[in-house]
C-alpha cells in the first residue's frame, strides 16, 4: 500500500506514471498506424494483381 501512495504522491512516482502512460499511448498509436498501412498496402497489391491479370487475359 505504501508503494501505491509513493507512486501517486511523489515526483518520481508521478513521472513514472507519465512515462508508462506515454509508452502505452505510443503502443496503441503505432499498432493502429501499422495496421492501417498494412491494410492499405494489401488493398493496393490486390488491385495491382487484378489489373495485371486483366491485362494478360
């Protein structure tokens, strides 16, 4: 219990909480960013494959 009190009431505890929150926020941002671009690249590759198949047929 004393550790939680120190964590939320001391300067080093609050800075640690801010670092943890920032790290988790960055994790969420990067996962969503990468998934968005993976989805876009997959769609672009599928369209290119369809276009290439249409030209060869």
